[in-house]
C-alpha cells in the first residue's frame, strides 16, 4: 500500500494553474489508493476532487496564468480561454494582451479565443487586425497566427472601416491560407462590409488601400451591387490600378452595374483589363502573390502606357 505521506497536506482555496491540473488528478488518484489516515481521506479527497472538477481555472486564475513566465502555462491558459467561447468575455482584455506574446502558439490561441467571443470582443478588433497585417509590433512570420487573426476578425461583430481594410489587405497576404481566410471572412459578412469598402475606395488617401477596396468589392460579386455608383466614380481615380480594378469589379456586376458607367467601364475593359486579371478574384486565393501580382501588372499595363509592358520602366501614375 506504500508509505504514509510524510509531509502534511494543506488545503488551498485557489484553483489550480493549468500546468497543475494533471498533477492534482494524479494526486487525487494517489490519495485514494495509498495509506492516508482514514479520518483525513474523505475530506482531503473531496477537496482535491472539487478543484479538479472545475475542468479549467476560474477567470482570475486564467488571467494571471497568461502572464506566467513559463510559455507552456501561457499557452494552456490561452487555449483554456479559447474553449470558454462566450463565457470567456471577462478575459477578453487579457486575451488581447496575449496577442503580443513572444510565442506564436500563444498568439494564435489568443486570436482564436477572441474570435469565439464574437460581438462581445469587438472592441479588440483593431488589435486583432494589427496582428493579421503584421502591425502588432511582433515580427510574425507564422502564417498560422495571421490566419487565426483574419478568421477571428470576421467574427468580431459588425465590421468597422479599419477591420474591413485589414481584411481587404489580407487578400494579398503571402500565404494562400491567409488569403483564403480573408476571402471567407469577406464573403461571410457580405453586405456588412460593402459600405465600408465603398468609403475606403472613395476617401482613403492611400492608393494601395483604395486598390484593395476595389479588389475586395470585385471579389464579392453581385453583393457589391449597392456600391455600383461608387465603383463608377472610382473609374476617375488618379491611380491607374484603382481605375482598372474598379472597372473589373463593375464588369463582375454584369447587368447590375449602373447604366451610365457601362460605357466608361467598357473603355477600360477594352484596353486589356478583365475581371480575372485586374483583381484577386475570390477564386484566385490559391495563386502565389508574386504570380498574381505579375499577371495583374502585365494586364493593367495594356492600353495605359505607350511602352511595351515587358520593357516599361514607368513608375508614375498616369
């Protein structure tokens, strides 16, 4: 039966840290199988059993564990919050802080946890979007982290202009999985993102952001019909790629495009752009960014510059 325990067991009201749950379960088994004074066994076993029956630490303990110096404890804590779903909303701020963790697995679990909290964690969409676009201050070369952030970004309540811009930018990520996640998020939110994309297309001062907005509208197909007038206005954008991406998006609308924009759109389409070459269509997420970018540059060049595309060195916006 083994030696009696030489060190007295002491109770604690604190729930176990994640790394201790397995040890407590083992201790409970030992308490029930070894020589323990009969008058102490029921009380002590019941106490340990109640601690283990929590399944997870309580909120305070999980929040503290996320700041542990041990990566394994931080990871298990983040995964425990992830499993809580909506019940983990009180820990949303702690999970958002973990988005900057030095361990990529912790960042991934924290981003996923926030996504599972849904609308209730919407205030942290900016931090998740920063992680999705490598603007978080973490040198994040892990595509799995960016993919988790992008997927979560699509679940954090009503999209904001900032989050929609982040999703549009993710359509150009170097990872096919991240691009696919961004497309899924845009498609899933549909009408909720269209208005923000229209605002970005007309008002964003950065040409690249306007281009992303036009391309994202094109990837949404007929859902973007309510922004037909916006796309028509963008045909006069100062940036040639924005103009052609807008023309391609209008081309994808077909009969839903504003009648007055058809003539101008046809002019641009006749110059060599097409909905398949001028924007990263939703079916193009599996193309390497370098290949897609090369196709886009070559196609967008036709009819805009007088130099042959293969030899052109123009960098200026026409």
